[in-house]
C-alpha cells in the first residue's frame, strides 16, 4: 500500500481542470446515482485547496458508513505553481430504499466556509424489479470503462508463462495512463498463492511508452521474483484499483465563448489482466541428493586447517554460487566425525534480485572441534540441482578432506566432559604397573593345550576300558578254575572207587604196603577233589573242621580220620597184624557215607 | 596281581607325558630372559621385538603376554598393552598382576561404557573355571578317570555284597568327578580357543547399524575398548559393546584377543 501511495504522490495530475488555481472549489460526487440495497458506493468531497474543519453531512439516517471519512491530500506542481487538493471519501451502503438527498458538507478555507451542492441518490431493491435500472448502471459503468479502456489500464507482465517447479520468473505490474488520472486507491495487492516471492525494489518506476501510436505514462507498481512452489496452473490474480479520473463533459450552457467544458470526477475501477503460469513438475529420476534446488549453481567446500591438535578449532565452509531459488536452498552438511564437536553453521547470504533474477551466493560456515586424536575423513557433499535450461539434474560433488588430529599439548587428550582431577589421578597411577615376571616363562606351543587331543581322550577312556578288559580276563580265568573243581568233584567218587579196586588187587595178591597206600590215596584224593582242597594242605584238623562245616556227623568224621590213621600207620609199620579185609570195607563204607552227606 | 599294575602304568605314562609338557625349547626360554633384561634396562622397544619373536615362533604363555603387555604399556601403546594383558588372562585367568595392570591400562581409554554386570551364577562358574588352566583340568579328569576305573574293577571283582556296594558308590562318585573335570576342561578349552573378543585398535572408529559405510552411525568407539565378536561379514565385524549394544565395525579396526 505504501508503495501505491508513493506512486500516487508521484502521479502528477494533469491540470485539466481548466480552472484558475486560486478558485476554491468544493465538490461532492457519488460513484453511482442509482444503487441497489446492499450495494456499496463511494461518496467523495473534493477540495482543490487546503482547508480545515471539514463537516460531513448527516449520513447515518439512510446509509451505513462502512469506511470514512478517508482523507487524502495531493500536491501538484504545475507550471511553477503548487496546487493541492484534498479528498474526503466515504464508502456507504444504503439501509432503506427510496430517493434521498445527501446534504451539503462544509469546509473552511482561509476563514471562508464552503459548502457542496446537495446530491440526490436513488436506492432501489436489488431484485428483478430493478433489473432495468441495474442494467442501466452496469451499462453506464461499462461505458466508463470503454471510455477509459485505452487510456488507463493495468497490465501484468511475466518473464515466462511456462516454468518448472522452483524455477524463478519475474512478474511486473504496470499502470498505463494517458487519462486525467487524479487519484488511485486500491485494496491490498493480491497475494501470490503457491509462490515464494521476493520483491524487487523499484528504483525507476516512471517511464514513457508508445503503444499503437499513443504515448502512455507507465508506472511500475510492483516487481516481484516468483518461485512456484506447486505444480499445475497457478493464476496471478488480477490487480484491482479504483481510480478517480477527471472526465470532460460538455455543459449545456451556451456562453459567449462557445461551449464550455467542465470536468467531472469519475471513480472507475480498473482491473488488470490475469496471468496463468503453467508450472511443470520436475522430471522424475531425481538423484537422492536433490532437495529442490532449481537453477544453475556451483558448490565449493573448503576446510582449514587439515592438521591440528586435539581441541583446536577448524573451519568447514560450503559456498553455493549461482542463480536460482537460492533463498530456499540449504544443502545438507557432510556427516562430520562423531569425535568432532560441530556447531550450528554461520550462514552468509550474498545474493540479490536486482536484475529480476535471484543471483549470488550463500555460504555456510561450520566450526568443528576435534575431541580425540586420529585420522578423520570428512566426506564429500553431493548436491543436486535441476537446470531448467538444460532440463536435467546436475549433481555437484565437493572435495572430501582428511584431517589429522594430533594429540593435545599435554600428550593426553581429555574426553569431552573429562575433568582435570581425573587426569591427575591417571598420572599418579601411570607409573604404577607391576613389574614383569622374570621367572620361568613356562612357554608352550600355541597349539598345545592337551585337551581335545587324541592322547587326551585315549588317556581318559583307556583306564575304564582296561578295567573292563581286566575284569573279563579275571572272571574268565576264575570260571575255568571253577570248572576244574566241579569236574574233580564229580569224578572224585569214581577215582576213589578205582583206587579201592586197585587196593583190592594188592590185597588179593598179599601185598599189604601198596594196598594201604592205595586206600590212603583213595581217601585223601576223594576228600581233596570233593572239597577242592589241595592234598598238600590236608591234615587231621583241617579235615575235621571242613567236614564239620559241611555238617557231616561227628562219628563219620572220626571214622574217616580213623581209617586214614590206620592206613598211614600200616603203610609205615607193615608188621601190624591187622585185618586187611576189614580196613578195605571200612574205607569203602566211609566214602559211600561221605558221598551221601556231601551231595 | 597283574591286574593292579595296569592303572599304575597308565598313571606313569601320564606323568611322563605331563613332564614332556614342561619341556620347551631352551632357546626360546633364553630369548624371554634376554627380553626381560632389556625391559629391566628400560629398552622397551627392543624388549617388545624380542618377546614378539618368541610369539611368532609359535610359543606362548601368560607370562610372555603379560611381559609384552608391560613393554607396550611402557612405550605408551595402551591398546596393545590391553590386548596382551587380555591374552595373558585368557591363558591364565588367575594371573593377578595381569589383572591389575589391565585395570590400570583401561583407565587410559576414552570410552567409559557402563558394563553390564554378569549374572552371579555365571561369574561364579567363570571363577571356578579359571582356578586352573585347561591343561590342569584335563590332567585332573584323567587322574580321576584312572581312579574311577580302579574302583570299577574293584566293584566288578569283589565277592561280598558289602564291599561291592562300597566300590559301586565310590566308582560312581569318581566317574561323576571325572565328568565334572572333563566339562571344566572343555569349557576352559572353549574359552581359550574362542575368538569372540577383540580390542579396538583404530584411534577412533564408527559403529554402524549395518555392514556398510553408508549405514546409520550408531556409536563411535576408540582404541583400547574391548568388544565382543559375534560374526564377520566381508570387511565388517558384528560386535557387542560392553554395555550390551550391538553394531558393525570395520574388521581392520579391531584385533582378536
């Protein structure tokens, strides 16, 4: 708005009033003489001098005052004379229908009171009944426009009507005038929906231009760089202004000097054309690093220094230069090593829209502080923009850097948040490791752990195996022994009988010594075989106890011992006159009886 | 009578074998002694290279690693010191000096990660396991196997029910102990042969979410940190940090203990 007023100040109204500058004129005017209910109209009081103490007529009886009094003052400098004019305007809306008279307004100029002429206005119902009159009104308005059409208009001029999303274009609003423009006012400039805008300062807003052989005064109202943020058809809304134009009318008074002209102020709405911008979406297949940058750019990364000590600072700077939607671009910084403390970047912008395009550079400066020694890599930054001229994506890659971080001053680095007390403690403990072991190092081969080797498992399992095998061998041998005992036992009687038979033969032959020997052997052998006691171990006591264990009756034991004794005695003293036959019978009976008891 | 001699023979064989263990090349023993002398004279770098020569020849012992760790410590190479102390402790967990010096060396590393305390039962088991080196557990298991075998034989041969019962219970008990010692030896062996621990050697390296340089960076770790190794994938190793979190690290940034 300010700018608009600025223009208005500059607009030099032509001195087409045809009046002497000294003549004070105070006029009232209406934007329409016939209105419908709820139709807004404007009431203006114009004074061609500077006055004071303006008093408006009573309007509130029939009208609703929507706005006003709005005062505007214009100064003109024409032909070396300064003239000023003042306008008091109201925007009114009728409350009732009917014909009303707007009373005079008064103002004081140089102590004199001036009054306007009363005005008549007809208020009709805004229905079909008044269609006729409305049509008339409209026709009238149209006529106004037609009359002014070539003389006063606004135009939107754009540098391109077809752009890619994010591609910048310039829009200029220009007022072309060759009418008697007194005053223009308007509501807010339309907003640019779907665009990022960057207004261009207008330095030289006035020029002259010839169109179709007619000379126009051209005023640049607004100049903006537009960057579409949406795709599709984006409309630049028309700009609507209200202009007060002095129109020359012929008066019916026949004067001596011929027809006299007067000028009537007319309020005219002027509307610009509207422009549709076709915003094309960016082509698909954008690289991952694309983030909406459109234009032509170069990107540079710089790092200094590349070798430093822990806790010293280094600078990483990204500079983007070119034309395009620079204000909207914020390239991703590289992933700094985690051991680097990275601060938020300082951003420096150095671009302008002076030539209708946004051009220049933008820089981001990162302050980095390494907190640990080591070799670090700062990767390259990939930045992709869309070049609308070449219609393709272009990816820029900056340099990547290696940073060598040396230990700090004290040779020790402090972890972030580390304290000095901690460090001191370390130093105290530092000289404190225990001494090496100087004895036998007890070296062994790396692969030698014994466990898991074949030998280990052999040694682990062998003893059990040996035990089992040993048991098997022992028990087999025992079994064999047991077998001979049984054999002997079963054969004992047979052998004894055999021996006794042999003894009988000796007896029959009258050989007493061999006879007794055979009987003795028969008894002893029988006993030994039967009870598995070696003959050598036999003696009287031994025999008695063994037999008693086997629960052999005592008489039988005595008899056995007696026979044995007798035989033994007879063997070594054959002289004894004994009944050989009887001994033989006794031996036979003893064996038979024992056989019965030892079953 | 002959049956009794078999276990005794076995034991003898065992003793011969064990004594053979102790016998190593005297040359390498002398090398260690020379390195120890260098260390005493504060020639740590020379001492290091001599100790390393012995290791390269295929010999090791907790003492060797401990001494080498000390030499690294003295020359300021903390990660290498930590690695060698850890190796010493791996061979002989009861090496108290190695434990002490390791604790000291660990104070120099940058990452102070809160360690998750191990469950009581597990730490108890580890303590018992580390009472003896794996070789001793192996020998113990063999000795008990021999005794148990003798008891088995006694059980098999005894005639009277009383002695048979005694022999049975004793044999079962000793076989049980044999099994326990075998399991200890096995667990200890697994521990020594394990490659599931490593020390970070790169001064500063990033732990990623995936085995790729373009993955999300999870943490940054520094030299000297002990990490657990889960598996390897190409040039990347999946590691667990002391606080239990997992990630992928470049394999050349770590050395297996």
